[in-house]
């Protein structure tokens, strides 16, 4: 009796194993690919721009005199107001420059003394009616011009000697002051560094860079494929590399009218302005990606675009009913983001889509 029971148990176990190994495996093959339901959703068509956060306007502070930086008053990151002292420059004229300036003063003094003497003589002769009015005027003009040349030579020597001059309402001095209110983005000189002045024939040394950090902007590039779809005023969502959890809202502000080449690609420059509340978290130089919303549709029927069969300018999908019977159906499509596509006509919410099977070649 015990042997019979054991035998029955063994038979049952073997039967279960066979059913599990063969019956279940075959059934999974017969079920086929899982169907996808037609659902409502949203699609947003976007254009991508890659760039950085920058100040809208940067100011490069330069000097009008040459010399050596003698003292600094600001560091990178400091906030300054218009007129605040930034640095002092000590004039460092070469021996030749100083000698020439002094010689020019001496020569101008001699010319002025001679012209003044000639004018005084002409004045006496004029009072005696011994010279004409024209001769008197010529001597006076020559005296005035020589005096102006003397003053100019003295100002040049004073500038080399003291580092500052005042001529009329214009003051040129060795102290460099902030031309506007802003933050110090960079300081390109240290104490002891030489300074090349800004003149009509040279750019001069950029001593300090100032910018208003409350007026930041995104500058980036967009591919030529997308630029034709853009227009100023489109909403933009920016993702900042240094702030992965935050997004910044903005508006497309400017689109360059001319393309340029960048790494063998044709791109257009774009600018994005931010909402005021988002600027506080930003810093100049942050890398960012801008998602420019071109079109959007919400509460629409959507399906994965892989289910669409494009043939002869028409679109078809494979639909199956609850019994698994498949039927090809023509559909009218709308907006697409490359992954999901809008269905305007031909399907209803809850319809089941079937993957298309590839015919075997065996």
C-alpha cells in the first residue's frame, strides 16, 4: 500500500512539471505581443538651444594714462556703485618721455616769450598808428596760440609727473573709478602690473570687467532646421547644469538674422530673457539648455509613433479587438514630438493597438 501511494505522488509531481514546462511556455507564445491602449495625453513640440547665462551688458574699465598699478580697492565678486574707487595708477614715464616733455615745455616757453614781446611791441606801434589793424591782429593771434601750446606742454609734463591734470571741465587722473553700478566679474591686473592706456590708436588694458548681475540673459545657438519655426515671444524653459533640480522660465527675446558655422554645423544665435523672480539663483557663466516651445496640444488622443505605418502619404495602424482579431485602420495624425503622435481621426479612447508582425522568410 505504501509503495502504491509513493508511486502516485511521483506520477503527480512529474505531471505538474511537464505541464509547467510545456503548457505554460507554449501559452506565452500564443498570447503574442501585448496590446497598447489609445489614451489621452499631451504633446509639446520643442526646439533646443545650447548656451550659457551671461550679463546682458559687460563694461571693460580702462585707463587714460600709462603707468603701474599702485593700489587695488576691489576683488572679484565685490559690488560697487558708480564713482567708487577701483584702483590707483602711478605714472611711470620712461626717461626719454620725461626728457622730451620737459624740453617741449622749455621750447614752448621760449616761443611764447618771443610772441608776447612781439605783441607788446605791436601794441605800442598800434597806439601810435604806425602799423595796420591787420598786423596788430596777427601778432595778437600768434601770442595767444603760443600761450596755448605752452599750456598743453605743461599739462603733458604734469600728467607724466603727477598722474593727474585738470583742463577746463575735464579732469584726467591716476585714480580709476567705477563708471557704473554693478559687480566685479574679473580683475585682470594686480599691484605692480603695467597699464597700457586707451588712446585713439590702441585699445588699452582691460583692467576690470563690471556687469549688472540683476540683468542676466541666456545666449545660445539653435540649429538651422528649427530656426524657421521660431518667433520672438515664445515661452522657454531653461535647465541649468549647475541647478539640476530647478528650471527657469523665460521668453525668446532675439533671433539672429544671420547664420554662422560652429563645429561644421549651421546655427543661429538666440537670446532669452528671464522672469524677474528666477534671476536671483543664477550666476554668469552657467551652462544651460533652453527648451523653446513651438507648438503644444493637451487633452488629445495620443499613441506611440512606432505603431504608425506610413504608406503613400497615408498613415495606418493595426487595431485588435478583445478576441485578438486584428484589423488595419486608416488614421489622421497631427502633432508629433518624434516619440508620441496625435490621432485626430480613426481611433477612439480605449482602442487596442497591436504591434505589426514581421513575416518570416523561412
